[in-house]
C-alpha cells in the first residue's frame, strides 16, 4: 500500500492568511508521516517554478495540482506532470478569473479551461466545506470518482454507503515553519507504486482505499508519532496522573470538531444553581416546542397588534356627529351637498386571503408526490384539477370585482372631495363601519384565544431514555415570572402585568415597553411554559437523576460532531446506570463516529466491549520523565506504543480496572463464598 496526501498548500492566496513556505518542514512531514506521494494544490494558482523546486528537493513523487473555486465550492485538479508549461497556462486562466474573495468559475468555464477532463484526477470537496453540490457533480460524470471528506467519521460513512463517492482524507495543510503538530490526515491506497495512472485507478474502487496500512478502516492515525485510534469505540486506561485526560485534551486540539464531555462537568454541586441551570437547559432544548405551541397565538397577536379600538371609536363618534350636523343644518345644503354621491359610503374592502389559502392547499394536493397514491385513493386527480380551476376562476372574478370597487372608491372619493370644497354644508366624516365592527370582533376573539392558550394543561410528554420531558402550560402569576423569560427587569414590566388579565390592554402595554420586548416575542409573555423531567416512576428527577439525564443527552447530542470524547463518566454515577443506559448509548454512538472514553471502571472499561484499548503510563527512563501510550485490540496479548515498547494486556486490565490481580482474586473468592 502507498500513503498519500494530495492537499498541500505551499503558497498563500487571497483565501489564505499570509505564510512563508518551509521546505525543511515539508521534508520533515513527508518523513514523519511516511508519505509515498504528495500533490501541491494552492488556491486558484499553480507556481511552476516553486513546484519544480519542491519536486527536485524531495525523494517521493509530487504531482502538480490546483484547488479551484468551482460554483462556490472547491475541487482539486491534478495533472500527471508531463506538460508543466501547458498545465501552468491552463491554471493561469483560473487565476485570472478568481481575483477576489467570493469569485469562482462556472461549470461551463471549468470545462472550457481544462478541456479534456479525462486526463486529470478530479477530487471535489465532498463531505467537507465548501462542499460541491449534486447538480455540479452531475456535470462532471464520469470524471469524478472520489471526494474529499473532513473526518474519519465521514470517511466511514462514505465507505458504508453504496451511493457515495470513494472517500479520501487529506491534510489541507499550509507548510510553514510553525506547522505544529504535523498533519495526521492521509489516505492509503492499495497499489504497488505511486504512479498517476495507478492512483487514478485506485480512486475508482472503495476496496483499494483505507485509513490505515494494516488495519484498513478499523484504525486511523491521530498523532504525529503514529498513534492510532479505532473508528469505533476506544477505551483509555491508566493510573492517576498518567496522561489520560491529557490525551483527551490533545485529541480535542487535533480535532477541534470533537465533542468533549469533561469529568464532573454535568454533576450537580450547588442545588439552587443546578436548578437554574437545569431549567435554562430544558427551556433551550425544548425551544422548538415552545415556538410551535405559541405560533398560532403569535399570528393572532400580529393580526391585531395594530388595531386601535380607541381610534375606531373616535372615528365612529366623528362620523355620527358629522351625520347629525349634516341633518340639522338643512339650510346650508346646496346643489353640491344634495348630490347623492356627496353622502355615498365607499365599498368595503374584502380580504381574499382565505380563498388564496384554499387555492394553495388544492395546488399542494395536486402536486404532492410523496402521498400521491393516498390522495388519489380518496379524491380523483381530475376532481382536484377541476376544483383548482373553479377556485381560480372564482378568485379571478373576486379580484376583478375588488379592483373595480377600489377604482370606484377612488373615483367617488375624488368627486366627494371636490363637492365638499364647493359646498357650504357640513362634511360627513369617512369611516369604514365594516372594519370597525371587524376589529372589535377580532379583539374579542383574540382575548378568548389568549385566555384559552394560557389555560393550565400539559401539551407535551415525551420519553427520553427512561425519563419523561413534560411541558406544562399556564398563566403567569406575577411580573417576576415574566422577568425570568426576559432575563432582566425593565421597570415598566410591573405596570404591564397589572393589565395581564385583559389581553388587549396588556398587548398595548407590551408595545409601550419597547427595548428588548419585541413584537415577534410577544406571545412568550401571554403564556408561561414550564418544563420538568420525570423519572421512570413519574416523580420529578432528583439532582443525581438530572445529572444522569444530562449525561445521556450530552452523549446523544454529539451526533453532529466528528468525534466524541468522554472523561471518566463513572465519577458520579452508579454501575447499574452505567451498564444499562450509558454503555448502550455509547455503543450506539460508536457505530456512527469514533468515540474515546477514559475510565477506571470495569463496567465501562470491559463490559462495554471496546473495539480498541489505549493505556497511558508515566515512567522515569534515564532520569527523565517519559509519557507513553500503548494500544491494541482487547484480544491482543500485548499493547504496543508507537516506538515499539510493549505491555501485557491482562496485567493492564487487571491493574487499571480491578486494582490488581490479587484484589480481583480476593473479590472473586468472596463472591464465590456468598454464592455457595
């Protein structure tokens, strides 16, 4: 097998921070990683002079390449190096096109620039940002067979999915003097020699690509000294202060996207603070439910928020007053005021939103693909189409009528204005009595809905790994509870709460507060939503049970990360919980990503059946402190360090998990005596 890294930067571009290339550091990287072949891939540029210098300075093959910004994503392009002048000329067209941040070539430009794509190796960003999209990939078939991924987790995911491209895992490093630590992201190919054609053929076949030389995709390198981890479940053992936690911290530094659950991080210390933390956590985690539950109320609030009942009443009073004046002062009437149009009311405006929504729903039924058969079982497609046409025709008629009425209203208003200017008779104030009545009805319904939304109930109860998350809805009992929602105390909140039992008045008070009390959040202040966690017996979870819930949720929440690191989960939990709940979840997570667990506990250490073992040890050798990590499979007789030292696996397991063989034998004998 050969080991390659085809994503190495040696020259800064406008997309990079400034750096100065170091040939010495590149030499060190190639030797340390044991690379058999590399490629130079700078952003949107190829420097022939530098490439030739590098090629003449190293002992392994180096292919010329370029990382091209293609359709707002990125793709690596490699040539065989036979025509450097031609490749340089081609790459210069990319450089000329991408002269500023955000610029990229289109797929048509890419094909025009590079011509016959079959002469290159093309590797796009695949499960790595900025990732190329499927539409762009489709234009590159059949010339793209592999894609670059950003983690071992994504590498394994691509390997296990028949539809995914062949994954490759590269460093994407900038080779400079301060490149530290040296990269550990490389890919192994099953071919005898690192030729362009052999590599190109390997990248068509997943069986010829791997993360490690001897163990395929079971292991991958994590540190520059050659230390490996399993792509599944790893357990780290060792004495106190032997480097276990340091190893986790080093992994976090090497893999920033890893999710690290530190020792004691989830354990309750101060009851009051823990209660606040727990409630805040639940509110944040269940925020989606809160948003969904309050959506309808928020829509109603937004619909009535700008209704001013007092202004409506003033308009009605002005209208009635002007009407009475108009009737009393008959002697002031003239030809202008006696014209019928002088006292004509405008046509009321009619809202067609209900009809628009109905048309949209019908269209959705017609165009739905996922439930096409179910819909057809109950409603014939021809009937739906006929309904859609009928509704559209009605809408066209209603909209035409609305536009005509609006035109007539404008015309009448224009004529009335001119008549009023010429007439000595009192003017009748304009008022839309329909809108006034509708506004009053809306406010009445809004108050009913607000009170109904705050009626005590339990609209959410869902199970989460032996616990139940419960949402309880009810009214606020004081301004203090509202302050907790806002997390600060505006002085005017206390006054606003005095109107809480009168929803419309309360809404006006909220509008007056301003500041952090914003209209899109008004519904939060009408309804109080409390979250509780219940144990399996239906009671509120205790402090210890809350910590258990936190641990399970934190582990499960790592699913979107590239690696999971857990430092001594047994520190505050009993063995039955660890065995029945934690172990099962950790094993489940290890099927999706590399998981590393530090432990002293045999329930976690061996009952969990890890895929790979690591043992850390601090030793004094020749008067100096040496930190060493030994590793191997649980079935191996011995664990081996990267520099070739070995320790007996059984001795390590008994010493780390059972306090030594004597203590283990003594406990075992005690158990046998009790049993007999």
